[in-house]
């Protein structure tokens, strides 16, 4: 397991990428994919935010390696 697997900055960058997916304008051929891209962005934000919260709580409890 590498250092980046547990890095909070990696999870934070994934959350920022989720927000970027919400803001990207899809035009032309990719317009029908817009709801799917928004759904993926929302799921990324929620998932990685949840992971950060859990890691923070585990760190506070002293159960993190």
C-alpha cells in the first residue's frame, strides 16, 4: 500500500474533481451524457466526503494506524 492510499489530500482532490464534474458543460455529441456525469460527480463528492469523515473520526478515537 502506498502513502497516497491513506492521504487525506488524495480524497480532497477527488472531492474537488467531483465538483468539477458538476460544473463541466457538455455540448454537442456528449449532451445526452450530462445527467450521468452529474450523478457521477455527486457520488464522488458524497463517497469521498464520507471517507474523510470516517478517517477523521477513527483518528480522533485513536484507532488509525
